[in-house]
C-alpha cells in the first residue's frame, strides 16, 4: 500500500512538472505572437499617420529622445513630398541582431528588432515625376513597446 501511494505521489509530481513546462512554453509562444501582432499594428498606424503628414502623431512612435529631431526633419517631408501609394514588402525579425525564424503561427522565438521594407510611390517637389523607392524602417522593442527609426533621409535620395 505504501509503495502504491509513493508511486502515485511520484507520478503526480512528474505530471505537475510536465504541466508547468507545457504551460510556460504556451505562454512564451503566445507572448511572441502577441508581440508580432502589436508590431504589425504599430507599423500600420505609424505609416498611415506619416503618409497623411500628421507628423505630431507620428512622432509618438519614436523614442522620446528622437522626437524633437524627427519633428524638425519632418517639415521637409511635409512641404516637399507627395505620397501616392505604399506597401509593406517584407519584415525581418531579429533577437539581439540574430535573425529569428518565423513559422506559419508566428515567430519561433522572442524578438526585439524588426526591419520593415516599405515601397513608396511618391514625388518630391518641385518635380511632379512619380518615383518608387524602398525604405527600411527599423523597429526596436524597448520598455515593453515598439519604437521606429523611420529613416527620413532615404526619402530624398
């Protein structure tokens, strides 16, 4: 009887440990998927505001220490660029600058950086000629949120 009770206690402990491991793995995966969805939302929100030339709202997607410079530099965008169309071509995920493999149900591991390639069709005044450019936005996960380096200088090349 004691052996049977001992066996049941041992099995129940092992089952409990296995359950904790599975729960922890599921939470980590959910966290990665949640972080990716949050990133996608931020990318769309920032670019919609940026292309609409709402620079004061766009600045909230930058780290606090870079907002003032963005607002200064964005005046040139506001006055000289007409956006016609944009599309997101690619998003590469990284964890500490090491590429992260993505699966159909989300990223395989945690990630804290994304390089998002966007194609813009625009014209730079005074020209009215339509040109197509590619811009790589760098998104960094800091203080539990995503922040962008929009790379404004690439719009004028």
